[in-house]
C-alpha cells in the first residue's frame, strides 16, 4: 500500500479545495452529461471532452517545465485511462441514455466498497467495521437495482456495473502498481489516453459527429471540459496521491445527494421513495466504511 506522508494527512486549504471540487462539481456533472446527451453521442462526447482537457493540461504542464512522461508512464496512463475514463466515465454516459442522472450517481456510491474489495489482492485487509459497511452498502445496492429505474433498464444497469468496476480497478492500480507521471503531466496523459480509448469505443459503436449541437448541450459539454475534467478530475487524482483513500473517495457519499436534488429540481427526473431509501442505505454503508478506515 502506498504510504501517505504524515504532513499530507492535514486538511490543508488545497486539500479542502480539492474535496470541494470532487464533492460539488462532480455532483453536478452527471446532470450536465444528461443535458449534453441531448445532441451528442455518449462516447464521442466524453472522448472530445477528455482529449481537449488533457491536451490543454499537458501543454500547460510542459510550458511550466514538467518533463514529458516516459514510455512506461504512458503505458500506465493508457491502462488506467482506459479503465477509469474509457470504461468508467464512458459507461456512465451510456447508462444515462436510459437512466436518470440521480439514480446513476447513487449507484456509483458503491465505489468505496468496491475499492476495499479490490485492494484485497494487494494485502489490504478490511477491518470489522469496514466489513459491516460493505454488507450494509451491498444491501442498499440490491434495494436500488430493484427500484423502478433499474428494473425498466437492464441495459443501464449493465453499463453501470461495467463503469463502476472499471473506475474502481483503475483507481486501485494507479495507487498500487501503475504510477503516472508526476503532477499535471500525469493527469493529462491519463485523460488523453482515456479520451483515445473512448474514441475507439465510439467508432466501434458506430457513433458519428452530429450535424447540429444546441446551446444547452454545447454549454453542458463546455462545463464538463472545464470543471468536470480540468478542475474536478485533477483534484481527485491529487487526492489519490496525497490523502488516504477514504478521504479521496468521500465524494461518493456527497455526490448522490447533490445529483439527486439537481436531477429532480432542474432535470425534471422522477425518483421514487424506494429509490431515495435505497440510496440512503448505500450511503450509510459508505459512511461506515470510511469511518472504520479512518
């Protein structure tokens, strides 16, 4: 397990700003994806988002004197980027074709539970409190997938299973086995590789560039590039490298609340009482895991 320096465990202003970005910005990006999907196909939308953001960030890093990533670091970025962005974010966008953004992000709340399980092969053994949290969280997931939203879209459920699995595996590998280049160059290389993987997926899915993109979809896409990619994603990667994993993944129990509220109030989505209850049980399991790991 990667050791986090003691000095990095303090909640510095920069760490707090990164937490705010992953909590509130990412909580709103799921509704932005929903708006962008009105005119843009999912993989092309996500590919262009990350290729542009990654290219801008890499250029900025090189101008600031950062070293070009080595061949091994590019290889690591290709693996992690394909899993986290190609599968994780691409699968999420595909799921939102048939599922509400609030329900999607409520399902993503199981990520910390999956990360605990995915860390087992690397020698990380969960504490008793974490095991209790995992059981509670999984009960919540079973309740959630039995709700009206997932029952009406088995395809959306499959996409979310693949998306959360890819994001989890990529996050764990980036911490344990596949380090990226230092700083912004590493984050940029991952976005470029992830965007390239999504472009391949777009070609395989037969997606094409739309003839017209409305102002709402265009604004949502721009928001995803600037805030969802350049700001929030880089904040998450910073947290993964400098904070305990429980803190880095704490966005998962804030995002569902924000996404559900935005989806209902702005997106006009309908969330049943059962789905609200299910999301609450999932979040309770996540909180138990995070407190046990702390």
